[in-house]
């Protein structure tokens, strides 16, 4: 599966076959990929693996009794920050989403979890060094393909509206914030990249990202400070651009006081980064 197809096919899987751990060779391949992945800040996040349904169950919190929103994952990828900083969270989104997409290519199910897990227990499971923070986990395993489990996974996705995305015309502006942008008058590669950015997962499917197209650059801002979601969408842009034969590079400008007025950002928006095509 190529990376664009992985972006198109990835969905959050919330019910796993707990009796089917991922094969050692596949896990090794995925963790080697995680260790070599490109970072976007020098606050490098690291990714650790926890295996065993009993261990993952202790980390994931439940809603009623033993009923979990994300059920029976045989593995969790734990996203570890070197310290609690927005830039480290941005890096985590950027790196861990690349691993999520690689897992999708390998035929595995995933689900980002930043709400319903216990950070202390996740930290204990991966032996945090002083200052490190377990900032999110990703469930990993084979999806349950039938019966209640499949229904559960689909029903929760429907409930949180996970299948919906805002139209590009709502999240992309031409030149300055608020200026109408239309795919018709734009470079077709840029439109394809933005289409794949739009498919990125985000917490509660809030899709906080907004793009301002400035000549050949793409400016990313978020409507609230959401660094993990921002990092995730940055990974989609970088990977899609490279896959479409026009690689480019992100420069992080989190909270940059010059970028905000240049793009006419409203006070509630946070400037994040600029993507320049080579
Ligand atoms: C940073 C982040 C945190 C998330 N936290 C949770 C969570 O705690 N529980 C959950 O069930 N889903 C969680 N999700 C999954 C989102 O709800 C999901 O990505 C979104 O609804 C879009 O659906 P899709 O991933 O199926 O395309 C999270 C996603 C992201 C990116």
C-alpha cells in the first residue's frame, strides 16, 4: 500500500482482536521505522511499545465498569516527550502519525488516544526518565472484523463524527485569513496535498488546522493551541507532497508574532509553521 492510499484508508479502530498479537517481525519493522523517523523540532519525542492485553488494559481508562472505549488492543505505542512543551507535542504528532501511517501500510489498525488513558501508568510501563512525559498513546493491533467488535468500532466512529471532514474551502484561505480560496484556480499538486491533509485524524475530530496559501508557501495555523493535531497534519502535508513528486520542508514558527499579522490571523489563532516547496 502506498502512503497516499494509507492516508485515504486509515480510520480509528476501537475494537481489536486481543488474542492476536502483531507478529514479532512486523513489530520490529515498525519500531525500527519509529526509531528512524524524521523529526520536525529538536524537542525530539520518542515512541515506546507496550505489549499484552492485560498491560494495555491497565493503561486505558474505562467508561462504565470494565467497558473501554478502545477495546483489547494487544499493543500500545506510547508517545514520550522529553519535557512538557508545545514544541515537543508538535514533534510527537509529526513523528507518531508517520508511524500510524506505516502501521496502516502494514495492514494494522490504530487509534490515537489522548483522552481515555492514564498517563502515570503509561509512563510507568515505559520507564520514563526524569522530566519525560507520556503525552499520548496509540492503540495497535488487528481490528475485529465481525460481530459486536466491528459494530462497536463503527458505532463510536459514527458517534464522534469521525467520518466527517470540513470542506477545503472552510479550512484554506488565499493569501490572508478569511480570503476565499478555491481549488479550481490552484495548483493541482497543492490541492491534492491539501486533500490528504484534510484526512488527518484530530482529537474529537475538531480539525483545528487552517491553511493560508501564500504564493508557493503554505502557512499552517490552528484555531486553538493544539500542537499534537498540528504535528499530525504537518506529517500528512510532508508525506503527501513527497509522494506526489514535489517534496518540501516545514519551518516551525509556533506562536511567531510576525507570521500572525502577515497572514491576518485572528487573535484566537495560533501560527504553527510554514511549508515551502523546493
Ligand atoms: C491527538 C488525538 C487524540 C485522540 N484521542 C482519542 C481518545 O482519547 N479516544 C478515542 O476514542 N479517540 C481518540 N482520537 C481519535 C479521534 O476521535 C479520531 O481521529 C477522529 O474522530 C477522526 O476519525 P478517524 O481517525 O476515524 O478518521 C484521538 C485522535 C487524536 C488525533
